[in-house]
C-alpha cells in the first residue's frame, strides 16, 4: 500500500473529545454524542467527518501499550471559530506533511492497517512520525462499519533526520 504525501494547511475543527485508550475504546460513545448535534455547528466546510487522535508523544508508538491514554475527537471542518455550540470545542490541526492511506473495510480491519503503517511503511520510507494529530477523513463513501466503507487515514510525517 503506497500512500500519497500531502501538505495539509492549518485546519480548523469543531467537535467533541474524550480521553480513552485502546482497551476502553470509547469511540462509538463519542460519535453517538456528536452526530445528533453536528448540525448545530455553523460555518462548517464540506460534509466530511474527522475522527482525530491526539497522542501524548511519539513514544506512544515506540513503546506501545494499549492502556496508554490519548485524546479522541469527533469533529467537522469549519471556516472560523465563531459561535461554537455549548459542549463542543475547537481544535487546530497545524500545517504539516501527511501520508494519506486509503482504507476500505470495517472497524475491525483498521488495526492491522495501522500496524502495517507503523511497523512496515514508516520504517522503510524516507519519513518518520511527526507529533501532530492523526486522523481519519470520512467522506461520501464512508459507511459506518460496513465492509465496503471507504475513508482515508492521515498520518503526520516529516523527512527523516540525517
């Protein structure tokens, strides 16, 4: 699987977040809270959904422990941060390079894909992980947990240090 390399401009998001780990995965709980309220967000751009992970540092992947906490977001892209609905927050994904991997499948098929990215693709590429948010961009072809569902995994990267 060969990703495209893209420079993402600073991206403004509005949504909800939760602290979680991979053992007590609260992703569905977060999306069940967010989806009924997403239309309250003014100035949204496009119809894509952003499932964002903010990891505490790069050792999260180097010394992987499924009990280590991270921040998970359910969000949409916005033009500005005017009129953020009560109970929602803003997040800025800073400008940076991303490896964009297309993914087709169910939620259960995503972990092996991420394992391939972290254990095979990154080590053999000209890039290393960067400390910025990771996210899945879910557009028109996304069908929640359907084998034909399509989304893109955006993994933050930077050129390897010499």
